[in-house]
C-alpha cells in the first residue's frame, strides 16, 4: 500500500505538474513530504500569479499549493484573475484534520464558500483513494473550454492513510469543435453588410490563431480591432489590417465602431470599466464565435477560434482594402516626447531594445501606449484581464521560468503589491528583466479622478513614495535608475540574472477616461 502523500507526489509528477508553486503552512506539510520540486514564494498570492502566467504561456495546467484559509484568503484576487484570464491553474490547499473539525480548530474553514464562483470546480478529498482521480479530474476540467482555475482541498489526516495508486489514464481534452454552418452564415453576413469589422480577443492567441487571424483580415480587406483590455495578444500588429484596441467604455466603443454596421467578435468580449450611459453596440448587428459563448452581444457560434477562422478563410472573398501598420507616427511621437520622458519615447526605446521578448504589462496608466507602440504577436503580450494589481511580476516570473526572454513593464505603485516576488526571482535565478515606470504614485487613480472626481486628483493617498532601488537590492536583485537617454536598457538586457531598471517618467496626469 502507498500513503496518501506519496500518491499525491506520484500523481503530480506523472502528470508533469511540477514545480509546485506555494508558501507552505502546517496544514500543507503532510501533503508535501514527497514532492520533488517546489518553488517558494513569500506570499501565497504570488504563487497563484506565477502559476497563472506559466499556464497561459504553456497552454497547460500549473499547480499551486496554498495555506488553507489564510493562504486562500490572501489569494482570492489572484484566483479571480486566473478565472478572468482563463488560466488552467490547479489550486490545492491543506485542510484541518477531519477528526476534530466539529470543534472549528485554528485554520479550519469552509473553503468552498470562500472560493465560490472564482473556480470552475471544487472538491474536498474525503478518502485517500480519491487523491489520484481527483487530481486528474481537476486537471481535465481546468483545460475544458472555457479554461480556468480549479480547487482541491486535502485534509491533513488523509495524507497518512493507505491508498492505492492505479495509474488512471489521463489526457488533456481537445477543443476541436467548429460550427461549419455557422462560419458559412458569418461569411454571408460579411458579404452582405455595408461596412463590417472584426473584433479579435485573447482566445485567438490562446488557441494559436494569431497568424490565421491576420491572414483572414488581409484576405477579406476589413478592419480588425482588439477587444478592450485583452489579457494577451489579439492580433499580430506587424501585419496589415489592425485598427487599434477598443477602449473599455460603451460610448468610446460606439464611437470607434460608428462607421460599421456588422461586428464579428471572434474569441473576444467587451470588457467595460467606467459607467457611461450609452447602450453598447447600439444599432449594430453583432455575432460572436468562440469557446466562451455569451448572448449579451448577439448571435453565438460555439467554436474553436482557430478552426472557425480557418473555415472562414476557405469561404473568404475580398470585401475592401486593409490599412498598413502605423510605424512613422510612432517614431515621430517618440521624438516629440523624448525631452519630457513621455511614454511614447520610453515605449519606443523598449520596443527597439527588446525585440522578440514576451512583454508582461502592469503599467496601468501607461498600458494603452505600451500596447499601441510595442505591439502584439503570438504569445508576446500578457496582462491581467481583471485589472488586478500585483499580478504582473509574479506572472512574468512564471513565464520567465519557461522563456529566457521576458520583460515586465510595471508601474511604481503596482510594483509594491507583490515586491516579495524579487526574493523568488533571486532564489531560483529566474532571468526576468523589469522596467519600473516611476510616475510618483497611482497615476491611474489620478487620471480617473481627473475625469470623474476632479477634487480628488491630488489626494495624498495617491502618491506613495518608496526607495525602489534600495528595496530591490535588499532582495538581492540588481537595480539601476535610467538616465535621459535610456542607455541603461542595454545593461538591463545583458546576462541571465534578474534585473530591475527604474525610469522616471513625465508626471503629467493624462485624461485616460472619456
């Protein structure tokens, strides 16, 4: 017979779920005794962010181990973000010994009620023989469309009970569904419309359809937009046809799409942020195709985005002419903003120096310019769909464990949410490069106030001051401050050690909201 903790370790190794990301507590020690590879974070939530980034980049599950109620509580924002990002993260936690849970001992809690709808699936192990099948079922559910986090709770005493390991068959489910008739109907609608447009979303990159999406747009000759606040690249912006990202507000979206009578959304959603009174897509015919069907917009076709696009390509006829990428405008913008250290200049220099890098973006107030200037390509851009702060460095670290060319671009305010991530970078020699855009506080809140609550724009609470370089060095990560010419970007790029560069930005508060 095999003990429960041995079954746990054997199952996750067989399923290629190592490493385990986490910050262990007393309730987790029983289940971790045979685990061969563990990545320690100094705060539970950081482990979820690392697994989220890694899962998105690899397109397969990653495993997290949280410290029962306190650790899960710390991590709820990150679990919600994994759901919004559609990341197949398997979250595990310890649980108090079942033999005295009646007395509500320290650390015990109803974890199902705590995680609620933030996960696709929850199960608390009731018998040691459930350990192997529960892990394999959870992994499979995490990968079923739409992908997302799942949760398993492991009572301490069950890890020492005898259990059989049966080597149950395990496979990742495929998502090969395509509505062939639906694709034909969509192409007919495009041909019959006066001025159609396509909105691509994060599912396009998630299912490896970036190149095919650009091919479709170039063949038909209609404009393509990126969904508002996409968590990853919705298009290859080096190709023709991209008309820009939609803004996360109904009035702004309606203005951007004013000339179009038909909107085809492929693997996309319309995320909104500030409330504006306009009804979204007013007067438009809207069609959705993808693996997260939502009839809030219009007619839906449930399909793998890549297969749906490929079917459209088979049927495609030219409708118009596509626009070329805007490169000259970006160069002139960079030249204008160099003296005042504007984001146009800084993002342009990053783009030139870090060609071919995967970008993880949590610059928030500067994100629209980062997206526009640095651009998109396959698996090249990631951000938090939820608006979560503190996600960027952990997620970038998770990706950098698999890809040696990752750059995190983060605001000075966001950096401090999970500054402990620097410890994990140093301890495991994760080759992440970090640019901190230092604008002296929470610029996004100043901008929001400028638009809606002007009396709050200069509130003291929006301007925390920290010694970023000193803190970074204290965690063992080399740090420098950039000069006006940004020559330090070359230093940042050199070598395989984690490094951090602080760039002092123009502190003019931009009005980002309509």
